[in-house]
C-alpha cells in the first residue's frame, strides 16, 4: 500500500460517527399564528415507544437517505404537511446521546399554515399543539443533569486493561431541560 492508494481511499469520504449510532432527523417547524411565530409540537401516539411524550416531527434516517429529506419525510408522514409549503431556514447543531442516538435538527418555516391542512397520522401522533416562539425566548428552562457511568458486564476482559476491575472509569452526565407550557411538559 502506498500514499496514493491511501489518498484514493479517503478521497471524498464524508466523516461520520465511529460507533454504531442510530441516526434521527427532526424538524423544528415555525408557523405563523396571528402574526406571531410558533413552534409546532406533537404528542406521541400511545402505540409508540415513549408514548404520550412531547416531540418534534421526525424519526430514524433510512439507509442512504439525506438527513434533511428524512425530517421532511417524517413531517409529511406524521402530520401530512404539503412539503411545497416548507422552507428550510438552517441545520441546527446536532448531538449524540449516551444511548447511541445522533439527532440532526433542522429549523424550517411552513408558509401559509392552516390547521385544517394537516392530516394527522393517529398511529404516530396523538395530538399537535403550538407554542409561541417568544415563550422559549423569555422562559428559562428547568435544568438537570443525569449521571452516566460505565457499567461493564461480568464477562468483561478486565485482565486486558490497567488495574483490571479497579480501572478508573470516567463518568459523565446528560443534560435535560424542561419547559412547562400550559398542560404540556416539553423536555429533552
């Protein structure tokens, strides 16, 4: 193997996560109601995992699917928004969870939004509600940290690492934020 071959292998390679992560795309839909911007939220169907939780439209990215287009696909599947009304504003910062999920959020604007244009998929969405953007600008969330620690299984090869079972594993934390809006709890 020579340097030319190495360069060819890495030519046009897109960086990605090394670990086995599941990738998800979500959209943060801005809509206008009474001349004020709002964010559209969903309450997850009781037929799904995390039933009854508040979420943004989105879901798992399929193999070879564009991250942004995955979010739009989920928006259309979940609440039937006509994608010709959607304008991409920006890709927001993505993040990885301690649960091997990577979330890619996109800020979008839905032009000429009307509630009656939605076709809610009741298999996935229990209800839809809207929160004024101003609420998030003016409201400080409740902030908490959840400890995350390494917990190797009993058959872990401790004999291969320094100090074996006494190895000084690093611990971390996962930040969670809570917004209380009317009767809804919006958290991550």
